[in-house]
C-alpha cells in the first residue's frame, strides 16, 4: 500500500513494514519473487572442474577471481523466463565462456546447454540441445571490449519455442534469437570458464525472474527536448513505455495515477518501476548500525538493539522499530561506518 506519507510492505521476515515515503527513492515492481541467486558471497555451493576451488579461484569483495583455466559452476533453479546478469573484469583482453542450462557442473565441456563465448573482440553463442541439431546462434564483433577492461552482461532467456532471447552488453543489444524449444533442457548449471591463465573477475552475478519483455530500444539518435521536460514522477511499464504523472495510491493490486490527461488506473502487474522522488531526506549514521545482507541480494541498515539465534531487533529511520527473522540474512556486518575495516571485510578492489 502506498499513501501520501507512507509505504506499507508485507514481508515474510518482518511482517508489515511501514516506510516513510520521504526516505524512499523509487520502487521496483516484480510479479514474482525476483531473485533465484545473487552473489557470489563465497565458495559455498560452487564446484570446480579441477576439483579444488581454492587452487583455481579466489573469493573476495563479493567477487570471484580466476587463477587458472579451470572453470567454476553452480546449480541454480533457472525459471522458464529468466535474466542472468554479471559483471566481468579483465587485465589484458577478454577470453572466457559462460555456460547455462548445462547438465554437468563438474565438466567445462558438458553435453548440453548454451555457451556464450567471448574472445577479444568477438562474441558467439552456441546451442547444444539433447536430441537436436546444434546451432550457432549469434556471431558478432564487439570491438570496444578491448579498451573497456570491464563490461556488464545480461542474458534474457525464454524457454518456450515462441519466446525471444537476447544478449546485452552494457545495456546495448548484441543479438537475439527465437524459434528454439529450450524446455527440453533439464540442466540448471551455470559455468564461468576462463580460456587462458590471465585472471578474470566475475561479480554482481544474478539469476532472476524475467517478465519476457525485452528492454525498449532507444530511438535512433533522437534526444529528448530537455527544455520541455514534463513534471512528475517517471512510471515505467512492463512493455517499456513511460508515463509521467503522480502516484496517488497503490491498493489491492492496482495503482492510481494522476497524469496530464486525467486519472488513470493501472494494474500493478503491468508496471516495472516508479520513481518517487529525486530528493530524499538525509539518513543519520548511528554508532550501533549493522548491515544485514539478504540471501537474494541487497541489504538493510539497522541500528542494532538485540540479536539472538532466531531474531534481530533494531531501529531504522525508514520504518522505526522492527523484528526480523534471522534466517532472512546471509550475513551481518558490524562497524560499517569504519572505512579502515573495508579491506579486511571485502578485500581490496585492486587485488587480482
């Protein structure tokens, strides 16, 4: 529920949380639980084709860094419509493979699945389906990769035969494919496989639910007239359209909007995000603040009052006092406002 001054969220880990709207910048809306994996937090749950993860990979600062050519894999329950995203960093030139829908996490060359291959300035996608012909899906030149030394990759997947799939790099579409039936893939392994001994960093790895609608393509070099920018909140719909207006309320699955062309009601399932305010009230940093990381990714900051084996109790300027089920969190960080501890906590961002 969204009102003039508050936003109420129903959660499994803390019951109903009533947030001060003046401290909320925006809302992202999902029809289902959005995240199936978010990390990496450490080596737990990962396997290496070489058998010894510590020999071939280092984990620090929510990043995994290769030390040899041996790949690393994790089994994730990939939904029928999924978005797989990650950030890659390299020292000299990019040379690695990303495998998904694999049936064998212990093999860098499994029998089935997709292979996304990056080699310097060249990207290719290869499909190997059970009892089906193999397909070269995408072959593209990406010349800016050598200069960048880092890139954000997003893979959009729709298993249905009529679904459209796509690869984006730094929010730019590289290629799409359709007309394949990926429901026949039974494997859910995702691999990150270096192709040489030069270190590769992988971070911000996420597997999440996708609504099946690809991001809208920008108009051909057309720029908006900033002198005539409309006033109001930016409301993004699931199909990529944008409405400028004011969110009056959210209740019982519907959003009431006030726009320049009148009052509009939109089902919340058709919305993607709402920008509430460009200016938000300043939040104070407290001595007893702790940072609590969710298993699915993201975190909250709470002024700790008590902690036991089942419950964390704390205060936030956003929602006041609350009790949290400790099982909601993957880890809790203390002394979060002491930057001299960040290297010990996360590792140096320059470490390879």
